[in-house]
């Protein structure tokens, strides 16, 4: 194979890789960027709901702790008052 033919082959391979591989990667990047924009817009709408859920969860955990302590006090009180 002559050097000129080898250079043509290299150029063809580089062009094919650029169109096939890099083109697919570029399209995937564009799709991912579009998805991220939609996701961020949706997250802004859902943020108050997530905050309310988190606040409710904290309140529920507090109620569980208070109930647990109350049961422990009643159990200890019942144990010693017999």
C-alpha cells in the first residue's frame, strides 16, 4: 500500500469515526441536556410538595419518639407500682 493510499484510508477512517461515534455521542449529549432541563423544571414544581413531605416526616418521627418515651414511662411506672 502506498503512502498516498494509506493517507486516504486514514482520512476515511477518521471521517467515519467522527460521523458515527462522535455524532452519536453529540446526539446523546443533546438529548441528556433536554432531559435535564425538563427534569429541573419539574423539580421546581414538585419542590414544595417534597418540603411538606419532609416536614411531615420530621413531625411523625417526633410523635414516635414521644409515644415511645410515654410507653417507657408507663411501663416503668406500672412495674414499680404493683
